[in-house]
């Protein structure tokens, strides 16, 4: 990430990258609470292992990166001007409404429970 941050990025892109780094760190921290011997166990019928969840997250991240790159490229090709808004995206009503849906599934407490 250091090379990306060396370039002058729009504040909202910097905020997005920071959020991704924070959530990735939280996920990896949660994984550390699951014993290595339990990471390949299914917590129940039809449930994913820790390894499968990590693989899924990795694939989704890569897909979002490709989608974002394509949409920015398409927008530039259509003549969309540079973004001038620099306020935080985290404080927007849309981001606040999404947080409660994600938080319970992403908490360290949930990962710790599955480690027992």
C-alpha cells in the first residue's frame, strides 16, 4: 500500500484505502483468535470454514478492485470531471445505515466464539 499512498490520491480514495486496511486488519485479528487446528473445521452443516471465508473475501476484494477500476475508467472516457467533494464518506447517512448490518457478522467476538 505504501507505493499507492506515495502518489497524490483524492482524500476519499485515501479514506477508502484506509478503511480497507482497517477492516482487513480486524479480520486477520479475528482469525488469530481461532486455533490453527480449527480453521479448517466447519462450524456447522453448510457453514464455511475460516479458510473458505478468507478465500471468499480475497476474491470479492479483487472483484471490487476490478469493478472500481473499470467504472473510473469508463467515467473518465465519458468526460466525467474530477471529484471535488472531499468530505468524509464514513460520516454519510448511507455509510451509517450499512454499519449495523455488517458489524455483528464481522466482530472479533463472533470469531472468538467459533474458536471455542
